[in-house]
C-alpha cells in the first residue's frame, strides 16, 4: 500500500495540529517566537545576521502552517506570556 504525498502532508498537518494546539505545544511555539525574535524588529544591519534571523523565523512560520495556527493566535499567546512573565521570571 502506497501513501500519496497529499496523504502524508495531511497526516503531518494533523499531527502538528494535535501537538501545537495543546498548552505545552503553545508554550513551545511561544518560546520559539521569543528566541527567534518573531515579533521584534531586528536591530542588526549585518546581512548575515539578518539572513540567519530570517531563517529562524521561517521555522516558526513552517510550524504555524503545519499546525494550521494563525500568526495572530501566536501573537496573543506571546503577548500573554510576556505579560505573565514581566516580574522577571523566565
């Protein structure tokens, strides 16, 4: 029995959805967004640093696409996490 590319993609999307639409999955995505500066403009003018950071951001974009999560939803999680950790907790 062979599995088509579309079936594999649908299966991967379903798996990602199940993972990243949980509290732990949301924490992972929020942390990745923080680490790669997804919602913060880059202050570097170095082309290599900009390219590296853009590559990091693309990973988060891919995970959002796979999990069928909107950027706005991740931004809400990010802002809520930032507000909840504003007392210096990490």
